[in-house]
């Protein structure tokens, strides 16, 4: 898909370059100076289109480069397991049932923590009594 997009952008670039060349030729035929010709709206528009196409071409090239690198990595990964099978790492000995961690049965649970006070745990401590001489804040 990217190759088709690349071809299309190359054709667009050639088209805009040809239009720019024709416009510059017509302006020079009318006796317009090159400095003024660069400020011509059509010339500026065509140059902008060429810059846009060039930017798109750079993006396509970066995508192709990335795809190529990923293909190389994938090929390297595919070749790596074949090498391990031939003479790779030695296998680790498996632990026997005596060496395995002992698991607690599911039925046993740790006892819940006892409440701190005899009345039961309150979510919020009681509000402090207002000090003498100060009015209680209104809600």
C-alpha cells in the first residue's frame, strides 16, 4: 500500500514542479523580477504543495524503514529458538513436592482484629466540645 502512495505522491510532486516551472516562466516573460516572482500567490502556493508532498514522502520513507527493521527483528527472533533447541540453556531441575512451598488450606483464616473500645469501633471520633468564650461554627 505504501508503495502505491509513494508513486502517487511522486506524480503529484512532478505535477506541482511542472506547474511552478510554467508559472515562473510566464512571470519572467512578463518582465517580473525573481524576487517579486517568489512573492506571487500562485508561486507560493505551488511551493507549499511541493513542501507538503516532500513531508509526506519523508513519512512514507520512515514507515518503510521501520517496517524493514521490524522484519529483521522478527527474522532474528524466529532464528533464535532454533539455536536454543540445538544447544541452548540446560534445563533447570524441577522442585519436588517436599521442596515446594506449603500452602495454607482455604478454610483457615486469620482472626479479625478486635474493636478498640468496648462499645465498638466508631467511624468518626466525637467532635471536640467548643472552647469557652468561642461561638460554635454554624453549618
